[in-house]
C-alpha cells in the first residue's frame, strides 16, 4: 500500500512508502516541515508536535 498525502504547510504531494507506520515523523521534501503520520486508511498527516526543551529540569 502506497499512498499520497498533501503537506499541511505547503500542499506539496508526498508519497508514503509501504512500510510507513502511524506515529512516524516524515519531512516534507518541499518546505522541510516535520509531519506526523496520523492515519493510513485513509492516509493522513499533521504537523508534528514540537519538542519542548527541559533545560536540565
């Protein structure tokens, strides 16, 4: 199963490979934004959550 999704930031078409899993982070080849795969049937992505710095706490 290979699917195509649109980047939520720049609308570029991104092809998901057959071995992709929900929760994986991919990078848009056009704008470079990190996207999280949120569904496979139908294929869906959303902006990946930003990691918070803990500053040694």
